[in-house]
C-alpha cells in the first residue's frame, strides 16, 4: 500500500492514548475516531479497552453504531482489545440491560469472566501465529470467549482452554491489553491485516 496505514482509534471512552502511541510507534498514521467522517478516513479501526456498555451507549449517542456496523460488513479491518472485543462480538452472554455490540465476530463473550476478588492478572501466553517468545498479557476485568463459530480462528487460549484471542478475516480480538505491556506483535499483526485489506481494494 502507498504511504502509511491510516488507523483510527474509536475515541469515545477507554484507553485510547495507549493505542495511538503504539500505532504511531509502529509507523502508522493514527487518528481519533468520533464521527462518521473520521471513520471514512481510515483503513482500519481499533476499539480500545474501557467499559463496553459505556462505549456502546456513546457510539449510539454519537451516531456511530450504524456506520461502524456498515464498515465492518464492508470489510474494514477492526481490532478490539478487552471491551473492544466485547463490542466486536456477535453475542454477549451477560450484557447489562440494553447493552448492544457492533458485532461482526461470530463469537459469544462473557464480560468480567475472571471477576470476583482477583479481577486482574498478567500471564505469558503462547500465540503460535506470533511465534516465540510468548506474549506477556495483561487481563483487566477481562472477558472470555465462550463460544466460537466455524469461521473463527483461535489465536490463543489459557492453560484451562479459555479462549482469549481470535481472528475472523479482517477482525481481530484479544481479551487482554497488548497496548499496555510493551509487546506490540498483535498491533503489528493488525497493521499487516490493514495493509493487505487496503491493497486488495
Ligand atoms: N469489563 C469491561 C467491560 O465489560 C472491560 C474491561 C477492559 O476493557 N479492561 O467492558
């Protein structure tokens, strides 16, 4: 593709800056997406971690739900981390009242799946598509993928088999936050997906 990949970060709530910093560091042109026109100007979109029900509500208030759904249906590459993964999921097993997602990823997610006393933890994850070493992953009130459709590739799971990273075509989702632990291989993978999608257009 000609020039830098243009990647937007949905900037309604959540850890937007961390993603912008990583994307910029990897040579992408990162921008904040709040309006439909912002979305029209990017080759890929990151849905950050934060609170999925709040991002859902704000996306509807800002008239962004339908444009994002249309963009996903049109093949825009989207990477969701944590709350962003919840927003990409077709099904949420325990939504708050009225909570919706953008959907696109044929998975069911359970929010706050590691809830209770130990809500956050870090661990080293084997991610075969990224090679070695393992990815050091931070789980912060994280969701779990509890069911995957036939087109979904599982990229990583926990020792107990819980699925925490998935890909389906141009959609990538992780239950954890690579943007905070300094390992940028998931963002690099996403930029490759963005580059391939842009040159295929
Ligand atoms: N528990 C949050 C939610 O349900 C996600 C937490 C996160 O993004 N770190 O949206």
